[in-house]
């Protein structure tokens, strides 16, 4: 990433971008955590499985040392003997390898969760490009990774040297020990070394995991334009959404205006508000608002009502109240029953196609 790209990527990665990266097999992963889990599995295997495995391996070896006369030196006998030894050794090592595999897989799942990324299985010919390979080797990240590896190696070597130093002085005494004692002492030393290295790598792995996560989130940062583009892709272009809202509003208005000729009465302010009510005693429990509007829309409702012979009644308080309280196609609330009943009753009594006088005037 160039300095210009890095400076422009000022926004934190969105959940959608992180999910897309995860689907491509990109996520924060620390190899040191993987190594730590393997070492922990190895220490557990040495402490729990090594004694029994060493005893079984010793029995396999003693069989050749104690009864050499039973060995068949012909080709078939050697083949059978070697095959038997390899099979027994595989059975001895298998539990340890299985435990290490479980620790490794469990660590990977703990870091990334269960995921399926077939893109990672596809061949990437860019990785075998000599030019790109040289660029990766000379990049700042490669220098940082090399420095970390050398520092970790130096620390581990120092710890191993400190652990092994007490045993080096008495190493010549091992020649006088029985094979069983040598295996027991070796197992004890290996367990101590594995436990010490595992404890040491716990600190290293924790630090590297935090660094890898920070590095990954930094790499996933987005520019403001990318955030806007993603918002458009996820929620729709604001311009398109506004156009759709306008189209829906226009269709709703056309339906509303088409219902004005079927209204029973239009109540006006007289010029600023207009509310068209429909009522049928046989089918409706209460009058409902079929159209309403203010200013220009109110004028159009009044004109359309007059053109189709719908009575227009001036009642400013009732017109404003109905316009504010009732939505299109909703029945009027009970609090307006009396006032609306007076208007509709007057209309039905008058039987006139148009009467602009206020009822009761």
C-alpha cells in the first residue's frame, strides 16, 4: 500500500467489508498463536502420553536386542520385521500426532471461526512472479516479520540454553544408565523444555495476535468514497430512493384524486385546507377520509369536487382538525363524529349538487 493510499484510507472497515474479506479467506491470523497451540499440545502429549509411548517403544526395541536369534535375515523376514516395527511405531506416535492436530485445528477455529473460502484454493500465479516476490521480500512488512522472527528465535535459544545447561555437565554419566533410565530422564527434560517454551510463547503469541489484528484492520481501512459506495450498494442509491419515493407519492396522489369524485362532501378552510369524506350508511360504520391537501392540492381537490357535483362545505376548524388527525383511507375518530355528522346530515338534507354555505349559517 502506497503512502497516498494509506493516507486516504481514514475510515474503519465496515462489517460488510470485513465479511467480504472473510469470504475471500482474509482475516487476522497469528502464526505465533498457532505455534503456541502446537507447543501446548506437545507439552501435554509429553506429560500425558510420553511415558506410555516410551515404554511401548522400549518393548519394541528390546525385542530385537533380547532375542536376536529369532530374527530372520532373509529378504522376506526383514521386510516383515521392518513392516511390523513401522506399524507399531505408527500406533505409538498416532495419539501424539492426533493431539497436536486437534490443538492446531482448534487454534485456527478459535482465531477465524468455521469458514469456507474456496478462493484460497484457486491458484494465484502472481505469487510465483519473481518481481512480486522480490517486492514482498523488500517490503517494510517483510523486514518487520524478519526482525520479529530473529528476536523470537534469540529469546527461545536463550531459554533453551538456560534449561539445558545443568544437564550438559553430567551428560557423560548417561552412558552408564539403562535404556529405561535414559528414556525417563529424556522425557523429563523434554517436558520441562516444552513447558518453558510454551509459557514463553504465550506472551509472544498474545503480542503477535494483537499486532496481526491491528495490522489487518489497518489494511482493511476504507476511504470515505468507498464507505459511500458501499452504503449505496447495501441500501440503494439515495437518488434512486428519492425518485422511488416521488413515484410512490405521485401514484398515491393520483389514487387520492381519483377518489374525490366518489366523496360525499369536501370540507374546506376555505382556501388553505381541503378534506374529502366518503360515507355510506349501509356499508360504513363511520365516514372516512378519501383525500386531503393544503394550498395548491386543496385547490385542485375543491375544483375536482365542484366539477363532479360533490358538495363543498366551509368549516375551517373541522377542516384543519381532520387534516391533522386522520390519514388517507382512515375512518374519522370518535371525537369528530358529532361535527362530521352535522355536515353530512346537512348535505343529505340539502340534496344539492353544490352548496358552499357553512351548515347552520
